[in-house]
C-alpha cells in the first residue's frame, strides 16, 4: 500500500503542498474542462448502470460498472496528466465523495471558484505567473512546469 504522502501527490512536479484534506488535492488534480467532463460522464454511466440493472432486473449490467472509472482515467490520460492513485482509481470512499462533490459543484456553477481559490493557495508556495506554475520564483520561462488555464466556466474549452 502506498504511503499517505504518495497517495496525496498532485503530480510529478508538485512535490510539496499545504493541503491535507483530500478534496483540496482532488481539485488540483481535476482542473481541465475535458477531464472534468469525462468524470461527469463517468458518474452518469455509473448511476445509469445501477438504475438500469435494478429496473430491468439485469444484474449482469453491473459488470459494465468499470466503464465509469475508465472514462475518468481516460480524462487523466489524454487531458490532465495528474497523479492517479490506483486505489482511488478503482474504488475509495474519499474519491467517491469527491466525485459527488465535483458533480454538485459543477451543476451549481461553483467549481470554477473552487479551482481558483485552490490555485491561489498553491501560488503561495509555487508562484503562478501568466497562468504558469513555477517551481521557484527564480526559474526561467524555459522551466515552466504546469500551465493552468483559468476559464470563466469549468466547461468552457478554448
């Protein structure tokens, strides 16, 4: 089993951060609108399959539940290359809680503000200039680590 610090890693570049609550770490791992959209699709697939299996009396539909996790993993693989903990990717209560919270905040339009506040907190350790996170304030532009795009809405795509 990985150490708690390894499980709470944001990505390979951000080695230290002030966040101890998993929700805070989850938000920093889920900023890309396409990744967020795929996670939302995964949530709909998950509950849609549960409801369909129950309504249609077809328990074999439950074997398709891993498709819901696969959609979220595809979002990380293609659009947002943040650290993925295997236990959270398969199943964990903390990830399930955060996915529900993500779903609700996107529906209510609050998620973009959550991302902005978390980036502001992270910028106290890693300066963010021109939507670019730097390892330290003296790092030249060639060493820019992570580009953050602050969008007016989490579903906006440029």
